[in-house]
């Protein structure tokens, strides 16, 4: 592992055609033991109150549930924006962190994910060497984005990436 990508975005390269096609992943933890992240732009077909009603106080009424990744699809991860970063036990970057629903009280807003993305030791580094991901800085609003986060995150990279960002979801329809 060269350096930790904790707090960075992984933007799926156009060559990825599996679960991660057009995914934007926030890396929550990255060590020599592996990496853990949450896909920010996959809406689930349910809302928070349907599947995890205990978390309703953390989100707006009718807030959608999000698919954080293919690993542990029954597990719940809550990301939030905190008034003060040091208030979060699971701080990721800036004021964004993993919310402890039983202990964190100063959460400004939160988003609930089911499942997560995970990589074993060296696996993410290998994928990066194979250009499967574009690494970018997180904008705090990315965690709560509702539009086409993949296109927005790619375009922010500038240059040739701006053209790449206009690529349709299914290039065969172009």
C-alpha cells in the first residue's frame, strides 16, 4: 500500500462493467489489511423506515435507503455530516464520518446504506494499478448527492475527463 485513500473517492473507470459500473465509492478505511468503502450513488428500492425504522430519527421523512455495496448486504452503514469532526468516533474526512446511531448526537444530516464495498490486502492497490478506478477528492455534498454523481465527479477532474463525463450510461445507445 502506497498511502491510505481514506476519505478519497473512487470513481469507476468506464472499463468496469460489474456491480461497480458508474459507481462512486467513498473510502472509509484503507490499511495494509484492506479497504472498506460505501458506494454513494446506488439508490435502493426502499426507504429507511421500511427496512431500518430505528434509524428514522437520523434522516428526513421518506428518505431513501442506499446500496453501499455488494458485501454484507444485511449490514447497515450510516454516513453523516457532523457539526464538529472531532465529535464523530468514525470520522472519515472533514466533517464527514460514520454515525454511531446510539451515541452520535450532533449529526446535521445522515444517509443510510445497506451493504458496503470491501477489498482484501493489496486488492485495491492492484485494481488501481489496472486503472479500474479514478481517485478524486471528496466534496462533502457528494455523500448526499441525488443527481448523476458519477458524471459530476468525473467532470470535476477537468481536461479530457469533462468529455468522459458526458458518456451515456449505455454507450451502445449513442
